[in-house]
C-alpha cells in the first residue's frame, strides 16, 4: 500500500475528529483505524515514516502498536 | 394471476375518523365521511357506469354517466361528486337513469371511431365497457356530422401514442398529469365541441412538450387514445405478476403484464406502498434492455485481456474460475481475494456474494456500490441514531409542514417520490432547497421554494453549522425533546460549538456564499414551521465531509425534535433499487448483515456456527483500497456482480490501472460493461424479470421480486454464485431464494420476522421486523433511538467542524465541477442507454453559466475540453443559469464521455466515499475527443472481441 496515501487518509480522519479535543480525537482516530482499516493498511502505516503525520494522527497510529 | 384490470373505485379513498352508513341499491354500506357515493357503491360490490372518474384523481363530474337518484333529493346528481350522508338511500339503476346514460353515450359514440375489433384497446376499453353497461344499441345522430375522427396520431413519444380521434375529452390524462405527477404538461385546448387534449403549446407534440413520460396519463386514459406502443404491437396481456422495479431506491411495485413469456407492459401497482400506483419513465417503460442484442447469454473466459473472449460452457467457466481463485489463495493468501456485491441484485444474491467472499475466499474484502454513494449515510446515521437507514416511510411526507431538500434532485433521481413531495407542497407545505444548482424543485408549476441556498460546492457542513448556530443562539432548539431523548451533555458540547460566533451565517457567508439573511430565514423556518422533514441525496454524501454532513443533518433534526413521528425525520434518498438492501446484507468489509462489526465476537460466532467456518475478525478492504492494494500486488482477484466500477468510480485511470494489475477479474453482468474490458471471466447475469428474490428500498421496505420469465442465460444470479461456491468446494444447496432469506432472518436480528411467505401475504415489510416490532417499523426511533443494548438509547450529538476539501480551485482550474443524474438515464446507463430513453439524453452535457461561457467564447452545443488535475475529456456545452457562476455540472451516464476521468481520488474522511461533487476544472473550446477518449474507444473495441465458435 502506498504509505503516502495512507498517511493522507490518517491525517484527514484526525482533522475531522480534532474538534472533539486532543485526547478524545487521538482515541477516536485510533479506533477508526482499528474498525475500518484492513490489516495490511495498518501494518503499512505503522511501518511508514511518520514524519508527515500530523500530531493527532501520529499519536493515534502509535496507539495501534498496542 | 390471470389478467384483469386493477380495481378502480372511481374516486380517491378518504381518511376520516367518522363513519357514515347509507343504503345503495338496497345494500347497507359504511364508509369514512367524505367518501363519494360512487366509491361507496364500488366498495359494496356495485359499479356505477362512469368515464371521467378514476380513483387516482379527484372527482370531476364532467361525463354525466355516473348519475344516480337519491331519495328525497331532486334531480340526478353525479355520484362521483356527491359525498355520502348518513341514512342516504341511493338508486344506481332506474329507467330514468338508463335513459339519460344511454342518451349521453350516444353523443360520445357519435364522435368515436367504431373500429373496436382492430383497436389496440379492444376488450380492455372503459368506453366499450360503458357502452355495454348502458345497453347502447343505436346512435340516433349517425356519424355524418362534424367530428374529430381522422385526426393524426402523435407518435413522437418512444413508448406511447396519442390518437386524438379516440379521445372523449374526459380530462383524466390532464388531471393525472396535474395531480399524480405534478408536471402540468397537458391541457384542454379549445372549448365545447372543439375541446382537444394538448401537450404544451400548440405546435408541441408529446416529445417536445414538458411531458416527462411517467405514464400516468396513459394509465388514466379510458380508451386507446393514450396507449402503449407495445400493446398496439403485441396485444392485450393475458396475465399479470406483481414485482418490484429494478431502477432507483424508491422501489415502485409494478404489474408485469404478460403474454406468455413476453412482457407487454409494466403498470404501476395501485396497492404498492412505496409508489401508490405511480411510476416514472424508467420503471414504466425502459425495460427493453432486458432483450437488447448486446446482452451476453453465455459464459466467456480468456487468459489475458489482450485476447478475444472465448465462449465456454458453464461447467468450464466455473471450473476455470474456481481453479484460478484457489491457486491465488494458495499462493498469496485469502486476503488477496475479494468481491463486490451489486445494489441492482436481490438481497439474497447480495447475501450470497458476501458469504462467498467471507466463507469461501476467506477474507472480508467485500464492498458494494454504496461505497461511492451512501456509505457516509451508514456511518453518520449509525453514529448519531444507532442504525444505518432513513427514519421514515414515504407516506410520512404527506404530514410534513417544512421539507428541507439538501443535495438531492428528487424530480430527476427519485421522480415517483418527488411527485408525492410536490403534492404535499401544493397543499401548502414549505420548501427549503440547499443545492448549488437551481434544481427543478426550486421553481416548478405550483411549487416554489421558500428558500434556495445556492451554496458553494463543498461547504455543506459550514451551511448546516450556520443553521445550527441560528437555531441554538435564537433559542429555537427543542430542549424538552433533547433532554428526554438525547444525551444532554453531548448536546451542550455541540450547542457551545455551534454557538461560537465563528459559526454564524454572517461569518461563514464568505465560505458558503449563501446570503446570511436567507440562511437565517431557512433555519428559522425549519425550526419553527411545524413538522420538519429532511430529504437528502448524494450532494450530501459524495464529499470529503460526507459523513460529517450526515451527522450535521442528524444533529439539526434532534435539536429541533424532528424525529420519531410522521412528517419529520432524516431521509436519505437511496440511489439504486437495492442499495439499502446491499448494505443491510453485510456488503461492507467491516460489517456482517444487520450492521454488526466483524470484530464483534458474538455476532461473528453466530455466522461461524451457521456456516461451519472460521471468519477473519479483521475488517477487509474497501473498493478504493482494493485498487490500491492491487497496485502493490497484495490484492490479485475480484468477483464483481452487477457493478461497473470503471465507469462509476472516480479517477478512471486509477481504476483501470488497479484492474489491470489483478490476475483474475470476474465480471458477472448483463452486458460487457466497461469493467469487463479488464476482465478474464464473464459470467452472464439475469434481469430482475428473470429471478425471484427481494429488494429493500430507501424506506427500509422489503418487497418481493417475482420471476415473470425464465432467465435467458439459463441461471438466476444467486444460482451462478452458488455454482461458483460449489466449484470452490463449498457445500451450498439452496433450491430457492426463500431459503436464503430464511438464513438471513436466522442470522440478522432486524430481519428476524421476514420470510417470503409473509412478504407474499402482506405485500411488504419495513425492517426492523422482530419481537419488538412484529409488524415492521414504518417510522423509527419513536420511543428511543436504536442505540445501546436495549435499543432505546439516547440520540448522540456529534460536533462536526467544517474542514475544507483539499480540492481547491486556482488559476489553472478555476471552476468547480459537480456531477449528477437526469431523469431519463440511470447510473452508468448500462440499462437505460439500451432503451428508447436515449431520445431524451443521448450524451452527457456540461452545464455552464452564461458568464463563464461568455468568458470562454462558448455557446450551447459547442464541444468543450473539461480538464482537472486528474484527467480530461470532451463533451458539449449547455449554457444555463441553473448553475451558479464558477460552477459547472455534468452527468456520468455515457462511457464515451467518461466523466470520471476528471474526478479525483479525494474522498470522505470516514468512509472513502468519493468526492464526486467537487472537482476543480478548467473548461475550454475543443475540436474533438481527447487522446484518452480515442485510445479508450480503440481499446474497448478490441477488448470486446469474441472469438468465433468452432464450425459446426
């Protein structure tokens, strides 16, 4: 999977959940990825360079490691 | 069922709590107050002769045939216009009445051709019947006087003829056009003896008039004046079968009127609860594709898409397909395989395809066309209300006081429901339209929107947040409802958010381009105008904030207490005939049937036990993810039933590249569609006329689809899927779709009470149908929202912040393209392009505002190049003020245009529903097709070659 595309998608999810406040948005973004992303998508974003991830999205992706 | 006309009670049914008893011809009958004597007579088994009365339109009292005598009353009143009264004593047949009727009938027949034996309505003609009923034996006036005989027939409509020489000027067609359809295309021209039916202005024929070819006039005509061409060609039907239309999500039921296995005509079924006896040009007439020469009836395979197709037997095709799929699964794993279910197929067929993917392929890589239309509805309404469907039945609109239409064009895309809506608007309900285009509803005969908010495409959330700002900040929220029915803390968070000054209409006007005062007026009207009902379509969902917009709509409805009773609600107008059903049946990669997440162990184990397999607990790939994964080699085979993703999905180049990268593409369809150009296996499909099953419409109404002819390809689609499953080693043994529905009911709580036997008996059921709602659920969330374990939860307010799309206009691409549909064509046009409907629309056109056109030196009819950052195509321009300056619009019905070459891969943040409604483009004069169009046409022609069979 193209990491750039996945990073774009994760950032977009995070931006749309950001109005909930940072902590809630991080949890909601992580849950969204768990609920709707195929395992190879989750694996690919975990393996990608997170430099382009915005803060909420980056924190959410980190939560996926658990 | 043998052939007989549908029952006609002469005048419409009346709803009243008061009952009236009267005596007609010695029989006592009790009917609701306000009922006509004519209808009362029909309800107690009588039949008063009549010509100008039919129960789809109001009484008119012009033909003087339905006269009766009433004890204690002078004269002979018309029974159609006389309401019943308590104790009334009516005689419908007396010597006086007989004489009067016969005299009137003589006048009618003196100006009517006596060609009954060669007339297309022979033995199915109300004039003929009435002549028989009144005992007409002679016409004293002869036929030599002035008459209308010999007037030329208007054959301009592709589906019906208008023969004015047979017209009795009963005006039923005019009234049907006005009252049932709401188009007001017909009129009576002239007076007295010169009265003639006219479509539009003098000089117009039916085709050039405002007529939308819904067929209401044809159905209402008592003679052969307005008659289906097919009846004239074939003859009177000999049997009728009730079935459900396979076009849009309204789900009209029809009588398929047959001779043998030949379909003569489709006539809307008066008892159908979705359409109430009405139809549109597609369902009524555009079924010729079923027998079109392009239809493929034999399975075909090929190793490579460079090769011509090779016609093979079903056994060879299925064995080849199963072997290829199994080999890929062995080498690359189950997650390399997937499928797409069809929203045009039945619930049972859709359920089997997702079952094949989950239980046979072993992955959850299953998706459906809702991905590109209403997947945000699923996400948004499930999050806020608890379930992924609209809240009302269609009848509910008749109790609405304020109708808010956002991002929908019902008169084109859901015409039969639009007629109901227009009827309510003519009764006085107020209308708010939120749409970048001035759709027909904004102003049409006897309908005018109180507010039209022509927003900048992509700013739905900003507009709805501004409306919420007005409602909350002006104290218009229904706090009693919110405290009782919603989570109060979540409401307060939301109310604080929308009340912020940055969300006021005045501040957001710069973004939305909607005048603040107009927006405030619309918000006040919705909040205070009585029952407020919201209807929305793909102009809501097909945006980067589609899911947010759905939730913003739900927020508005909850904030104003417009949920849980007739006349209110949130109503997604679903696009395809069974897109609601396809979603219900577990077509999404993260959900089992009934919207239960695949990670829900309890739900998953139900299926595992029933199917005898272990299911993958992780969500699968969505369609765009499948295409992405194909390009990296991790997704290699797809089974596509009844869906043309190449033409319907965004960024055609990307779709083509994804399909090209796969090892095996299996297309199961009626025609070699555009996707089939990239396929290795073609499995011929069957039409809705050739199968049994069920469709579920936009109001959650499950209705039977009944087979009226044998499948021309030999197998119904569920049988094809079953045979493929068996070829892959699955032990499936369904002998009828009813057995599949029994399995669905067993595994899906919302369908627990559904069976074919019950649907056959009751006509339709609206899910949920279970212990809590044994007779179904016309209206949802009546006592509580279906959230939480007890199904009586609190509504959830969700803060929806406006996040602008990343698709931006700029110097290179200064205009915004939005796409949509028109009345006569349907989706990618695979069906309607193969019917007479092409007479109305045989190419996609680009609507452009006069200012933008003038700046580019364009006029209507000019070829233009439409280019975006993604691609470009050419089509012809139509200069119109329907679109605002800066906005252009086109349809996607024709593969020669391939409008989706231009659309981008931006999509809804929550569901990946494509952002079809916002693409930055440039428009310029053009001399001809683009390089892509030329190369695609050449590739398409090459790809559709079929190798000649061996000489016999």
